[in-house]
C-alpha cells in the first residue's frame, strides 16, 4: 500500500512538473502613448475618439497602433451604452522578429457602462464590452485574402478615487481597474481566455479641457497555442481632451 501511494505521489508530481515545463511565458516591457478626446454633443450624447501607439522599450520597436471611435448615449443618470468601431495595425509580437508583416484588424464593438457612487469621492464603475474582430488572414510572412472572425467578451471593474476638495481648481484622481477578456468563435481552439489587464494610474486635470494620466498596466495574455503566454509590463501616458 505504501509503495502504491508513493508511486501515485510521484506520478502526480511528474505530471505537474510536465505541465509547468510546457508553459512558455514571454516577458516584455512596452510604453503606450494615447490621445483621447471627448466631444459632448448634448447631455445625453457624446462622441469618444482615441488613438494609441504602442512600442517596445527595447529598441523602441513598433508593436501596435490602434484607433477607436464610439458614440455614447446616456440611458440613465449613471448608465450609458455605446457602439463604435476600432481599426488596428498589429506589428510583430517579438522584438527579435525579422518579419515586417503588419496585420490590420477591423473591430465593431458595443458596450454598457454603469457607475455606482460609493462615497462623495469614491466611484465604482463596471464596463461590459463585446468586440467583433475581423483580423486579416496571413501566413506569418504576408497578408492573404479575407479575414478571420472571432468574438471577444470584456468585463472591466474600476475604482475611481478623487483627491482634494470639490472646490479644487485642478482635480486629481486615482484609478484602479481589472479587466478580463474571453474569446469565442469556431477559430478559438485553446485560448478561450484571452487576457487579463490590471491597471493603476493617476489622472491630473490641467484645466477644463485637458488632463494627463500616467499609469502602469500589467497584461497577461494567452496566445493561440495552449501553453504560450505573454507577460507584459506597460507604462501608459494618456492625454485627455474635452471638446
């Protein structure tokens, strides 16, 4: 009995070691620079536009360019819905890659945002977004005809804490968020889990039109292969512009 027990323990230990050994995690450091403008049409409607360029720290190599446009409609005092489209250009995922392939993606999306005021200074926000992703077919070296399609479901929970008093001329806010993304569709075999983003930042209002946000984002993403992951540490600078 003791021998059998020891054999079972050894078997599961080896199995656990084998699973861990197959897991390949690539660590990377990047910087993201974003411009985000908000055009308020009236108390219920607003148009949000943003562009963001993402580059590796190592060699300042290009990684990703992405642009979003979304139209928001306030259905309740603390709830709004939105729909829009995203266009992105994905450069090689690895710094040492010799490929120059840039893969375009067109991404219609819809979302709902709900805000809960917990205290005078603290707000809890929920965002549920659905992405319909049309990614240009490619063989890793060149673009092919047509697009691959998959859905992505995103849920983000965020805490906003406002520092200072209501009468402060330039307001400062601290934000903490966690976002989970899940893939769906026939092309998704192993990576139903897409990524998790944990973000902490500070936003400083400059005046009524402009504010600056500096934050740290930790992004953990599963690739199409079952045991391959990206672990990305990201410094993000955002310029907000209210029109």
